[in-house]
C-alpha cells in the first residue's frame, strides 16, 4: 500500500522508491520492539539502507556463487577477494553514517506498556490509512493521549527520584548516586569509559531509571572522607584505603558498602559505626562475603550481597 500510494514514471526512481517503501514499512513494524530492547532509533536508516540493501543483495548472491565455484580455485579466489572488498565497503558505509552525532536517537525510555501502546498506535494508523474509517483514527488519538500521559507521569516520577544503587559487576566497585535524571558514579575506571562493561552492566539500568546524564556533583550529595551524605542518609563506602577506628560513641550510618576485600571484620566495623544495613559489592571475594555474612547473622545485622542477591537499590525518592 505504501509503494502504491506514490506513482513515479521514471523506472530508476520507481525502483528506489520501492526499496525505500519496503525499508519504511519494516522500520515502522520493528521500531517499537527495537526501542524496548535497544532503547534507540536509527535516524539515518533511509540513507543507510538505500546503499546497504543493494550491496548486501549482491554479496548474498555472490556468496551463493562462491559455493558453486568452490571446485574452481582460481575463480573462487577472485570472487572471494571481490566479496571481501564489498563487505569492507558495506561496513565502512555503516560506520561512516554511524559516526554522525545525530545518526542515532539514544537512551530512549521504553517499557512493556509503552511498547504495546506504540504497536497499537501503529496498527490503528495503518488501518485508518487503508480503510479511512474515523473510528480507527479516534482510537489512534486515544493511544497518543495515553502515551502522552504515560511519559508525563514518568517525567514527574523522575523529577522526584533519588536513589543509591550498588550494581552487581564482577570484581568491580560500581555505585550510582541518582538524583532526578542525573547519576554520580563511583567505581572502576573501566566502567567510567564507554564500552562493553558500561553498556552491559550500567546503561540498561540507567535508562530504566531515566538517569542517563552524568553529573560531576549532585545537589543532595556531600562527602566527608569515606562518609557520604545523600538526601539525608549517611552512607559509608569502605575499602582498603580508609577504615574507621573504634570509638566510644558509635556513628550512626544508614548504609555501609564494603568493597575490594576491605581488611575489616564486621565486629571491628560495629565497634566504630552502627549501620542499618551492610552491603557487600561484587568486587569482594565470595569467601570474604561469606565470612562477613556469618558475622552479620551472629550480630543480627541486616546485610546484602550484590554478587548473590543482585543489585542493592535504596530508594530515597520523595513520596
């Protein structure tokens, strides 16, 4: 239907339009689920596919021909080199288009509800375009209204949010202080750089919490040595670089996070501070965590192991 909606006399332009209409139809069908799983939209998909689809078609048939010519080594080698060059050219085109800053709309918040609403909207708009029934158009407008309400409510929740998140990243300290749509990160250098570790462990959670903007400081976050005050909560981050000394009067803290196999027992810890909960992040060895857990059980102290129980999330959002 999309292809037939525009008539083009020129044969070459008609073929191009045919290719573009197929690309648009495929993108419309796939973009809600792509937003749900990958949280991004390729803004330049039309330009990319206009070049990549013909190239990939030639490569596909070339590879079939390569199988046929497998017994003729001289021809197979020449064809193989030609296909290699075509593959490199196609990959180069994709990398070129992806190098533009505006090539991808990234960090899109989407969950199952918004995905179903988008699919309903797409189906209703397509039905209206095909059958011209006002009912489909009105239903599509209702979907738009519900989507607007959904994202408005999400924005309101984000404006109130304050969270402490201790991630489960093997052999790494990974802590986010989150305020509204911003995050302040404490952890290993490998996780501070864009790459596989950050994209796999941190980025999905930040998108889900809509806290994708990195902050150098947060209004509600203040530090004094290893003690952090965040939204009225006292959080003690301990590793081998600093340990609390025993004190006659215990310091009340809401959360203690132990990292990098901090050389301290829970008994020693509770001689200096009185925590509401002790969190062991995934940078610690499992045997060390098990020893700490036994001590916590003996002292009737609440504890949480990121490696065993998953990420620790302390929600400090205003109600």
